[in-house]
């Protein structure tokens, strides 16, 4: 503990621990306040208590009697004070109280101590081995027979940040007392010290209004509430040390040892039309798209634009180091007649995209949040080729067409119709969106890194790229699987993390166009041993500060919330003749603030006489980023019931 700090010790018996601490910090500016539940006369009956109280006072500390640790906010002597550390050693209700009473004691203590705890303060609770109910206890008791200390702390929005042995030998004069309300000590062998800190509060999901340019028109639309916290986070912007950016830098640096890489500077919209998607994303399921309805501009509305939010910039690098890449938004308004023209163009695009299985809701929406960067990659390459062709200058053409040395020192000429590049990887990265069911490693939003290059067919570029990616990623558990026309990159437990595949045929049959698509979020989770992809989106500075010095891949993440509990709730309801499960999952994400990590359909029943179907789902609530108590999870679950009733018109059973 550093000097110039304040410490509150509660539930003291003979004050021997407080006296030892006071002596240890006597030469510092640490302020010690020791309290006990008993009144002074009763407390001083403990062996050695009077002498210990005098030591505390002689060291400049304060001793308070008759202080209930479950009602600290009501203590007149503590009014207006906050402490950097609150310590409760071996809490116990007294006599032969069972685990339920002691759990309740812990719960009420935590709810009380946060009223006097500093914003960056810590709560220290020492428990006998086995009482805490965490995996750190050896042997570990069954859950129902433990004090469930992490779950009780979560009721006060505290997270378990550290567990370490209780080092009684550091406090030489400490003699624990109070076992079963007697002047006997607890069994402190293998006892554990549990350290708790404040959790960040949950922030409510909200609909985000955005403006940007799509196909030359300025449009305005709402981003679904469950996606609002994923927008404009700037993970890939210049200077970022976020794990997603570190993963991209690692990959680009590794690939740049073999090929030149050029990351685009172009700003790209979040919206796509069905025609754009159909052009090059035949394997994307349109039912998993977030279909978007355009809005008419409200001049008095609170609209989020690129000028209001942090831009995701796409920074160009024409060297062998791939650098900055991220989404950007353009801001303007759209008039009513422009909206009509945009919708008309969108409808025409949808009609021409006849081979795409268009979602019924999407057909009226006309636009979708991009599920892939491939369409925009294609358009940027076409634009780049046009710029090269219009330059009319050999020097400019050479600057845009990097040639590479091949066997025999002969340079390969760029092939006609291949966007004027050969053995140069052209890159783009940014957010993509998938409206998919909730599962452990199912990401509704992630950062995709796309790289496109044109190579001599005889060089077997898919094999070469696969070998290089395997060299970079195999140490982190990524495996390459050969499939027709390319490779699949997989890892456990998340599954698919990337693909390498041949793109549209090149006019020059001696060359082949290859695309690499990588899921940066899943790869970041692998590179830094994250137990949950949702950690990447944490606002908690205890997450971000771990990456301030740009740790190298392989540096494991240090959890700041240990052993968070899982809570399971079932929800049953009747639906009408139509039921869209993806809307149910969207409502779950929104109502639970992203704390539901798994949804399982456990029962379904169609009424033989009525046009109704009953569904029963099991939801698993779990969070590595916030304190999640049973009370909080139940509150989220009740909110979900209300949301389903009002939004999806279901009847809760």
C-alpha cells in the first residue's frame, strides 16, 4: 500500500491486526481507522485489546466502537469520508451460523462499504480456505456450500480483481479471534485474501442516428440499438494500441516480409446495397444481414456524424509495412426528394440482384450494414485502376504499380484487367456486421482485414500465402485446412478465423487474383489469450492499459474480473403465425447489455388449433467486463420480457 492513503478496518476483534498495520505504516502518511461492532467495554475484554488500541492511537490512527460494517453509511464518525482500502478479516456472523447467514453478511457488508469506498479503492476480504467458493480454494467446496464471495460482491457492483494467500506472518503481532464468538482464532492456514474493486456501470443501449454518402447520395439512418456501442470506437486508427490494431500490425508486418502491402486511404460507408453485395459475396446469407431503412433528415435531430465522433481513418502506406486502416463517415443531410431518388435507385439495385435471396424486410429497407468489405474492395480497385489509366504518366503508373523481382531477376509485368498490380497486396480493413444467433464465439460485429493481390499462376500463391500465414499464426493455435479454391483458417474454440481464396478470374490466364480475409477480433483474442471476444469492446481502463506499451503477440491478458459467475434463466412465450428469431436475438443483445453469451432453444410447441407456437429458450448470462450479480441478471431478464412483449408482440408464459 502506498503512502498518503486511507484505510478502514472493520469487524476487528482484539485490534491486533489494526495495531500491526499501524506499526507497519507508522513512517508513512497512511491514515488508519479501526472499527469493531462491540461497544468499548465489551471490546476491551478481548485479550490484548487495550494495548492494541493504544498502539493504534499512538501511531496516529483512530479507533471507533459500535460500528456495524453492514451500515457504514449510517455511522456519524464516517460521514463525508472515503477510504482507499476497506479491510474485513475473516467475517463471521458468530456462533454456529451457516453459510447462508454468512453470505448475507458478506452481501450487506459489500453494499455498505461501497458508500465509503474511493472511486479507485479496494476492498480486502480474508476468508478461510474453502469459504470463498472460487477455483482458488483448494480443496474447493461445492458451490451451494460456499460463501459465494464473488457473487455477493457483484451485488454491490464490485468485481473480484485479485486473490492471494493471506500472509499472517507479515503481521507479527496479529492474533485472530472471534471464532464462534469466542476468544479463539480461525484456521488461517491456506487462508485467502480476496481483493475487490469497482466495476464500470452498465450503459444503456440506444439507437444511433448516422449520416454518410452512399453511391454519391447523402443518406441518414438509424443503427440498431444493440450495435450502438460498437460504432466509432477507433480501434484501428493511427496510434491505436488496441489489441485489434496490434493484431493487424503483426499480420501486416509478417506478410510484408514477402510482399509489398498498400493499405487504402479511401473512406468507405457502412451501408451497402443488395446489388453491391451480390456482385462478389455469393456466400453471404442475406438473412444474416442488418437491413436498414433510410430516414428523412430532421434538421433539429441529434445526429452522429464523422465530425461528432472519432473518425476511423484509412491511412495509406505504399511501403513494405501495412499501416493504418479504419472506417470513416462523411456527414451531411438529405432532403426529401433525395431520399426518394436514393430509394428508387436502391429498388432498382435490388431488382437487378435477382440471384440474391433478399430478406422480406430488407426488400423494403434497400440497404444493409456491410456484412463484408469485399464489395468496397472491388470498387476501390476499379477506382484505382481508373486513376492509373488516367494518369498518362509513366512515373505515376510505376508509382501505383509496384513490380517485384522474380526468379532470374526478371520483373513480372502487370496483367491487363488485374487492376494494374502484380505481387502487391492491396488492403482494406474495418467493421463488418452479421445478424447472427448469440453464441460463445458468434460476433455480430468484428473488424475484417482484406488483402487482394495478383500473382503469377505458376507461383502457387494460395500455397505461398497459406504457408506464410501458418508460420505467423500456428504458434497461436490456428490451423489451415485446404478446400476447393482456397484455404480455411480455423482455431479452437472459435472456429473459422479467416480464408484465402481465388477471386474473379484475371484476363491474363498466366495470373491469378487472390484474396485473404481475416477476422481481426478473433485473431486478437488468440494472440493475447482473451477468454471472451467481448473484452475487446470493454471501456474499462484496466483492459486498455495492458496494451499501452504495445505488447507483442503471445503476451497473455491479465483478467481484471476473476471467476465471474454464470446465471441461467429460461424464457417462454407464445408467438403469432410469423416469427423471426433474429429479432429475438437482437432484443436479447439489447436488453442484456451484451451479457448473454449463449442462447439455447430447449422447447418448441405448435398449438394444434391456434396459429401460435410456444418457444422456450435458456439464456446464459456471464460477463468478464462488468460485475454481474443474480439481481442484475434478473433485472436484465425482466427487461427482456418487457421488450419482447412490446416490440415483437409475444405473450410471455
